[in-house]
C-alpha cells in the first residue's frame, strides 16, 4: 500500500512538473524580432535605398546619356537653318620651278623661286529643300521629349523595383522570425514529450511524432533563412553596393498602412494611368517623330535651292635666277592681297528627276516605321489598362485578405487561450493544445504576409498608374 501511494505521489508530482513546464513554454515571451537584431546604426531605410539606387543605377545613367545625345541632335538640326561658312588659307613660303627658255642658242635653264599666299571665304545658305530641315528639326524635338520621358520612367522603375525588393526582405525577415518561434515551440514540446514518455504519460509514438514535427520546423527555418538571404542579395544587386559587405535595413511602421484607401476604383485609376504614364507619352512622342521622318524622306521629290557667296584673294613674289640675281618689280604681298580681292554670288537650283526609286523606298521605310511605332503605342496603352485593372483587383483582394487574416488571428488567439485554460483544468489533451498553437502560428504568418502583400500591391498600383513620386 505504501509503495502504491509513493508511486501515485511520484506520478502526480511528475504530472504537475510537466504541466508547469508546458505552461512556462506556452506563456514564454516571443523570440526577439529579427528587425531588432538588425537595428544597427548603419541600417538603411527605404528612402536611403532609393537614393542609392537612383545614384548608381546603370539604367538611369544610360537614359541620361541618351537624353544628352538627343540634345545634341536637336542642336544639329537647328544648325541646318544657318549658313555654312568655310575659310581656306594657304601659305607657300618657297616654291621652286625649273624650265628651259627656248629660242636662244644654246637654250638657257631658268630657276624660279616663288612665295605665295591664297585666301578664300565661302558661305552657302539653303533656301528650300523640300522641308527636309524643318521635318528633321520637328522629329529631333519629339525624340528629345521621348528621351526625357524615358529618363523619368527609368527613375520610376528603379523606385518601384527597390521598393518591391525592400518589402520582400522585410517579409522574409518576419517569416523567419515566425519560423524560429515555431521551431522553439517544437523543441520545447519535444522535451516535454520526452519527459512524459519517460514517466509513462505518453506513448513512444507521440515522442516520435514530435521529433518529426521538430525536424520539419527546423527545415522551415532553413528555407526561411535561404529566402531571406536571397532577397537581401537581390536588393544589394539593385543597390550596386560593395558585394563583399552585407547590408541591413530597418523595418517600417505597418500601422501607416491603415491610412491606405480601402478600395481601388479601376475606372478612375485607368484615367490617371493614361494621363501619367511616362512610357506611354514617350511612345506617343516617338510615333510623332516617326511621322515627321515621312515628311523628311519626301524632300528629294522637290527641288533644292541654295544661295552661295565666295570671296578670295591671292598674292605672290618671285625671283628669277640665271646666273645673276634679277630684282623683283612686282607689288608686295600685302598690296596684292588687298588689291586682288574677288567675290561671287550664286543662286543654284538642283532637282533630282529620277534616282532609281531610292526616294520611294525611303518613304515606304519611314511609313512602316511610323506604323510600327503606332502599333507599339497602342499595345502599350492596352497593356496599361489591363495592368491597372489587375493591380486594382489585387489591391482590393489584399485589403480583404488583411481583414480575413485579422479575424483568423483573433479567432486563433481566442481558441488557443480557451484550450490553454481547459488544459490547465484537465479538460483538454496535449494534442489539442499543440494543434491550437500551430493554428495560431499559421494565422500570425498569414497576417504578416497579408500586411506586406498590401504594401507590395500599393507599390504596384502606384507604378502601373505612373503615380510614384520622384522627390
């Protein structure tokens, strides 16, 4: 009898110890946030990441170079309306010529040494060339506008891309936190199950099952760590920072997402997108430039009229040698240059009657390019409308997902608290407590994902409507 009472006391004491251990693990404070682990002074905020990317992105630099080149192209086409001016100056300090003088017996050899200066000034102005220069200028202005819009679009694309990568790192960091908390809970449950098995409260199958669940939780942590590492590398790739150094980022205040609109209206957003999208405006400007190229290619069908002016003068001094030096009686070089100035004014007309259908081919080529540009602009407009509709639907779904996730997490918390109290009273099993905690962890994960998904969808909506601020 005494032995049975001692066994009963030992068993009850073990049960109380197991219950105390389980309650301690259930109400233990959560693991420190991964965001707190990375809260260092050198952590980058979202705005700092955007500034770094805008400064270092090669896409923006290439767009800026293209804009610079188009500016030179506009200047070149403006210059076509100005007269061409060229100056030619030639100075020959010494020119020797030898020749025989016939008619004498014997013939004498004469060597002549000459110093010569030639100056000329030429200028020409095109009066009419079939609107080639005018069309070229208008086309270059449209291409410059397209290049400016392309640069704006490149900047918006960089901001959009960095924001997406930034939020993805934050999401993966929070998912890693949840996975670690789940692993910690699984390890505590494994220890508890081992104790219960050792004192005969649980069968060996429960211990093996908990071992499998703990291993699965550890695998989830490994996968979450890999996902976080990959998202960090992708963010660093876009920032173009030192690849040998790791980067850290600060979190965001998710409460700020509460101020976002509850619903996105596709119709109004489509109107905004068609007015704001820089790439659509750039495509329209490119199509207009291609249309002016048609006018430019038609220029050879018309005559070309040019006005030219030429001014020239020259002078020389020479000495003849035939044994004795003979004096030179010609005027000085300066007098010759001022006295022998000559000029001419000419008006020339040139008209190519037949060029082997080359002009016809160039016109057709310009027309096809214009039609292709119009097709591209039309396709882009349709794609924008579809993208805005899809982004609006995804945004509305993300808002609904947050509401559902909040309700799910609240219900899971209430269920877990209820099961915990029942377990304390002995009215619930350990399996029920474990299942309730797993449901709570899943609900927390879904809630976290829904929060960052809303932030991502808002960023997508801003990008598709062209509303991303550049300041």
